[in-house]
C-alpha cells in the first residue's frame, strides 16, 4: 500500500510538474503572442494613419496647386479690377478635372477684397460668408492657406490663395473647395474602409447636407459611405470610436481613428478606418507559436522518458522483494486462501496444508486431492457447495457468478471434525483464475444453532404464558354463570327437601340454569374460534381488534377500564390471523397490567386508532421510565408497566411485526387528553406501509 501510494505520489508530482511546465510555457507563449500581435497591430495602425494622412495631404496639395494655378490667370485680374464679374467662368476647368482626374467634386469661389463673393461655380446666389472665419482671415491677412472646415452643405477641404495684379495690387481671394470622397476612395484601394464623422458642435452650421447620413448626432459627409460600417457604428457606441486615442481590435477588424482639425487646431471630424484582420499577415506569429509548442512537447517527452526510466528502475529493484512480501502476506492470512480454476488448485497459502496436515506441501496435496472441492461434504443445503456442476459451471465459477449469495462449504479436518467455512471469491482477470477464501465459521454456526434453540424456548415460554392468560380469562368468564347455576341448584334442593318447591319456580330455575349453561358453551366456542390456527390469509385489522375487545370485555368491566376503538378505514394483512391476534392481545395485556396499577379508577383508558396505514394503541398507565424504554422489547425484561410474568410479551410483539411482517413499530411515552382529562401513557405505533 505504501509503495502504491509512493508510486501515485510520483505520478502526481510528475503531472503537477507537467502542468506547471505547460502553464508557464503556454502563459509565456500567449504573452509573447499578445505582444507580437500588439506590435503587429500597432505597426498596421501606424501605416493606416500614415496612409490616411498622405491621402489627405495629397488632396490638400493638389487642391492648393489648382488654386495657385487659377489665381495667376491675367483675365482674373482684369475682371476683378474692372468689376466684370459676370465674365468669371471656371466650369470648363471643373469639367476637365472631372473627366481627366480622380477629383470629381471640385468647386471654385472668388471673393473680392471687400469680402463679397463675386463668383460661385455651384450657384449664382450671393451668400453671406461672415460665418467663414478662415476666409475672413485670408482677406485680412492675404496668404496662401488650406483648411478643413464645415460649410452649409458639407465638410470640405479648402485651398485659398490671394489674387494680386501686375502692380501687386490685392484684388481678393480665389478658393478651391473639394470634399473627402477621393480620400475615402484612395483608402479603399488600400483595403481600408472609412467612415468620416463630423464633430457634433461643428455640424451646427450645416444647412443643406449633401449625404443626409447621420449616426446619432454625427454627420457622415460622404454619400458613398459603406452602409455596413455605418450600422456598425450606430450599434456599438459611436462616441467610443470618435474619441478613441488608440486602435481597437474587435469583430475581426482593426479600427483606427484619424482626427481632422481646422486652422485653429480645433477638431472638426474623425476618419474611422476599418481594416480587416485577414489582410494582416500574421503567419510569422503562428510560426513562432508552433515552434514554442513543439519545444514544450519536446520538454514533456523528455520528462516522460525520465519518469519511465525512474519507475522501471524502481520496479526491477523491488519486484523480487515484492513477490516475497506477497507470499508472506498470503501465508499470514488466518483463512485458507487458494488460487484455482475450479478443477485444479494452482496456488495456496500455508493454512491449507495446516488444515490438511496429512499433506507435506502443496504438491503433495495436489497429488492426493487435485482440488479442495474433493473434500466438500454434502450438507443438503442450497447455500452449501459441493463438487458438482451448477448449470454447466464448477463450484468456483458458480460462486463467482453469484457473488451476492452467502455460500458456505463443509469439510472434515484430519480428526474427522466437521468444519464450516464461509466462501468468498474474486477473479484474476489477467489469467481468469479465481481466488477463493475459506473463513472458518464453525463457532458462529454453533452459536447460531444455540441461539435458535433459545429462540424456540422463548417462543414456547411465550406460548405457555399466552395459554395461562387465556385460561385466566376463561375462568373469569365462567365464574359468574357457575355461581348462578350453583345458587339456583342449591335453592332448588333446599326447597325440595322442605317440600316447598313449586312447579312454576322449578321451571324458572331450570330455564335460568339452561341460559347460563348456554352462556358457558358460547364462551368455550368463542375462545376456540379465537385461538384456532389459520393459514396465512388476508387478516382484517379492524375485525381482529374488535374480536379482542369483545374477548376482553369482562376484564375491562371488572377493572373499570374504558376501551375505545376509532378507525377511518381498514387494513388487510397477509399473515396468520392467530399470531396477529396473539401479539395485539399481548399489547392489551400490557396496558391492562399498567392500568390496574393506576389507583384512580376514573382514569383507566385504552384508546385505539387506525388512520390510513397507522395503528396506534395508547393507555393512561403513566408510561415507562425513559431510561428503560429502549429495553422493554428485550426477552425476559420486565418493569412495573409489563406484568407478563417472565417478560416475553413485548419481545414477541416486536419479533412478529419487525422480523415476520417487516413493519415498523415505535414505543413512546406521550401526554394526551381524553374526555377533558390530561393523561399520560405508553403509545404503541405500528406502520403497515
């Protein structure tokens, strides 16, 4: 057992070590993997930010180049100098940009030095530009500039350049306006899906939105915005993405944020970029993870081989000593232990040779008897095995097949004393051999036989006691009728001697004598029927108790005992009606004896109730000492409460209900109230479930 525990302990430590190695290694791999993925995502985020910035810068530079080119047109100076504003026309240039470049949405505006918009390529309306702080700044301080700002139509990227004449006279400002659509398209070519969100505070100047797309209070300024990502932002707290400072990885996307600022460095919008993680090459991370896992496997395999080598060394060093220990353990058993196939004995302990002392050793025994079964004695009992076939199985196979049965064998020893053995079997699965253990139970058999004889004596004594009680009851039933007959016959004889016996009086006396002799005959008939032995049949509990009450009626009357039987139903039992009546009668006799001890004749009650499957009998005899209540059902135990002579009544009751009928019985002292009187007594409760 100690070796096995040590072996299990080593295995346990080994597995703990393996788990520790796996845990530490895998934790390291996961940490390293997370670091690699973070760096990979960080690099990808930086690339996306750079791509976005480059695309916006390219848009700014191109828009500014257009503005600078247009501002150098000589006709522009003349038209502004001569206020020939109607001659301003850039539509041809705008059309050519649409046709030959990726800039499909370009607008041009000219504002004179008096801050009056004299030309708008998209409308002829003269719109107030006082809200345009960037444009006002360029007019007051003429210089080339670009900005991103919110207008009444959309979020725009604007390039402004001052207009000067030949003599460097300042005539006004030319502004080229474009949207971010081309930026979004450029990013899409790099597999970046983008949604532009305009700041809630900035979009208040928006009057006529071009796209009509809003995510909560955020305006999306590009009409071709991907509807999937628009819905994604709507359903996932758009504020989180608008204000995020770092990238987010979720739902298979790397999400970045690029902020757009106006000329005052105020945030006007954010470009939310979605980049599919499938587009990120993480094969090198998987390769590193695979390599690390292989390293763990190699370490575990090395540890496993070290363990195998250690266990094998231990095993080879101890196997011989273990065999010797097994032999010592086998020989130390107090029972006969053999290994057999049921027909030949294979191995045994020394107890076998000690029992069969006519044999020198096991080989000698096998030569003489071949198998221990050859010495089995036929006891003619189903639990005692002999050397025969049981449905095609030998004795050992039969015992193995029916292991729940308490098998025994009987064998004569060298002195021809019959010995009884309890047989237990188990099987060696490796070679299908059977281990049989023979435990000497001869003493237990003798004790059981002795106890059985004592039980017979006890029940015989109980029967004699019941007969004695019965005869006493019969004597009491006969006493009054015999007294009446004696009185009548004495009176008749005396009157006859005096010659004063009249015919009418003689006839009346004879009628009374016949009535009382009939009463005596009926008493004998009742007692005969009550104690007639019946076969096991359906016994009515209600009918049996009523018969007992009727049987004891005169005793109740003589001792002024009130017996009340209440029942709501009946119970039928499969038992001998005579035995049932006897044990119930014992309970009644117990109560009668206790009640006679009760000096108050006005408080002598026996109450019987049958409700459902529960029969309860309680008397007002003040109960039994609590320290003795657990012993009242022992044979020969008597108290003041049980006047059975030799104390067998309640023992018979318990034996019948518990052992014969397998029912539950309970004895308990209890206080109760009957006819407004507070009483105490011993309650018998019998459960018929």
